């Protein structure tokens, strides 16, 4: 009969506990990704929560919500946008969340850009979209005076 050393037993228990804690964190984390769709001038509609907006894909948005850490992370990558332009990044039409943009994505001379932010959130938004749009536009003016717009979603991290 083979003896199990206390070190081996301790390592096995540690791995088991680590797996349980890691599993708990994983159960409280949700991820989503969607193409970033170029819709042209800003739209007034919020989306119906079940369909993506129509238009050509010009990037991608990844979102991650970790309930245990109260963290919502948003990553945006865009191409074929207006060159050397600042776009406001927003959780589209989320009335219980940020009422202003959550940040700014600035494109380079080729019209590409990236944006990442961690937000402290105790709950994920309900079904939502992420958009980037040119504020106070002077060209391609759409709803509410916002210009060139890209939208990704719907996301549901509930």
C-alpha cells in the first residue's frame, strides 16, 4: 500500500480550493463581443435590444462584466472612421448608467483607434449597445447634433 505524503495532500487541497474560488469568479463573469457597425450620422433610436443595427462592420467591441469585482470593462476598436477625430464613447441610451460619455476614442490619420475603460458597476446594464459618435458635429450631423456614429450590440450580461 502506497502512502500519501502530507505535502501531496496539502497541494491537492490547495488546488481544489483554488478551483472552487476560480469557479466562483468565473460564474460571476460575463463576456460579450459584437461588430462595430458604421451607421453614418447619429440615430435617435436606442435599438430594440434584440437586433444589431444594419450597416458595414468597421471594428469590434468587447465587454466584460465581473459581478464579484463590480467591474464593467469595455474595449472598442474601430477602423474606417474619420481620420484624426475624437469620438465620444457611450453606453447607448442606458438611462440608469452614465449620462455622459464614458470616454473618448481618438482616431489616427488612417481613421483607426482603440479605447479601453474599466467602470465600477455593481450591476451590469440590461440589454445595451456601445456607440462612438462625434459630438457637436459640423458634418454628417444626426440626431441631437451628433455626427458620424458607430454602434455595437446588443449586449446582455445579465
